[in-house]
C-alpha cells in the first residue's frame, strides 16, 4: 500500500516544486521588466549615470524585498557594478565603511550570529527561565536585566541613544 502512495506524493511535491519555481521565475522577469522601465523612464529626465543608479537601486531593493537571491548578492552586485562602471568616485561608493556606526552595527551582527551559532542564547534563556520563571512579570524583568547588562557590554549603545 505504501508503495502506491509514494509515487503520488512525489509527483505532488514535484508539481509543487515546479509551481514555486515558475512563480519565482515570473517574479524575476517582472522585476527585470520594471527595472528596465525605471531605467528608461529615468533616462528621459536624468543623465545616463543617474538613470543607471535608479535602475540599479530598484533592482537591489526588489531583490532584498522578495528574497529571490541571498541578501548579500544584491549588495555585492551594487558595489561591484558601481565601482566597475565608475558611477561615482570610489571614495563616495565606500564612504559608509568609514563610519564608526557601520562598524558598530556590523560587529553587533557578528556577535549575534556567533551567539546563535554557539547556542549561548538558548542557554541564557533557560537559565533566566529557571531564575525568574515563565510569567509575564518575569519576562519584563528579564528584558530589563538584559538591557542593563548589554548597556555595560556595549557602552557605545548608551552614548548613541542620548
């Protein structure tokens, strides 16, 4: 009996996969058509470089919003295309990397990824649940304690908020 059900399930899942791939392909074509339309429409009113930037920015934002590709691909593509075509001076393109705020956010993302990868977040949550319980009041206290602890671990966070 299970042998007869298996091909039906696999054909159904194959059909679903084909449907999802077709939707993604249609979405990709739509994004590319809209990007071309924005670039051409912008070229009527702006210069070539500005029209390219408008189309490129729409393309990146659309890819980020739809998650058709991993989030870092549009970012890398944006920097690579802007640098290769010299849409702006290199100092302007990479100016954001000179900001201390960028490096603060970047290091926070690295810390967050490391904490999730090592499982420290689960251990800390279990420890706090043992200490403070699983009530509403305990949850509020946990949030307040974590915020105070992070203020000492990341002293710049208190300076930025002021």
